[in-house]
């Protein structure tokens, strides 16, 4: 198995328990609190991770591996799980974990030769399986970081003289930031 496949499996395997720890340990109000209007809360990041685990990444890997000429389009704002006050973080974690376990098993069957296979993405044009695996690992890490950044926000302003240490993540001090 290639180094890329091994690294992707390692990143994805490590992140599933991270979502579970966040969802199990942190109160709903903090999980659901966006860092600022228009940005995703940790709970929205978890919902997106669960959605894309099931509807996007595994399916796209299989499509490229199996020689499908075009990848299915995915619109997260339309097809994603709506997050409401009745959303159960444990259900999102369970859905994510089930999809992740299935996808990790599928990734373990890939070969070095599969990495060169390509398909057409509706917006990006031709993409290879190697590029998709890199994007998947980065996407997974990005949404963990995004969720943790959202969780930081109520603590940063109250950190007194240490606040400057968080300047890169301090939404209030930066006057806002982009979402995703």
C-alpha cells in the first residue's frame, strides 16, 4: 500500500474518535454556538463531516477506482443535514463513525495503481484518486480545526493578558473570518 493511502487512513482513523470526544464531552449550547454569524458551529462541522463521509468521499473514491467518467455533484447547503435545537450530536457521531468504518475498510483495498485513475469533477475538471485522497485528509482536518476554533470563541475574550496569544483565532479581534 502506498504512503498516501496509509497516511490518509491514519488521519481519517484518528479523527473519528476526536468527533466523538467533542460531541460527548461538550454541552450542546457550546457545540451549537457559531463563532460569529454566518460561520459554522462545531455541531454544523460535525453534521457536514457525517454528511460528506456518507454521501461524498467514499462514493467518489469508489467512482474513480471503478472508472466512472463523472463524479456526482454535492451541494452541502442543499443536501446537508439541517442543524436545529433538536439535533442529537450522538446521532451525528454514530452516523459519521459508521460511514468512516466502512470507508476505512474500502481504502485498505486500494492499490498504488488506483491512485493514478481519474474522473471528472463538475467544477474542477479532471481529478485523480491521489488528489482526492489528499483533499479528503485535508478536508477532514480542516473541519476539526474549524470546529475547535468555534469552541474557542467564548474563552478567548475572557483570557485577559493571554488574549493576544489567540490572535489568529480571535474572531472579535480580527473583525470576522471566512467560513470554509
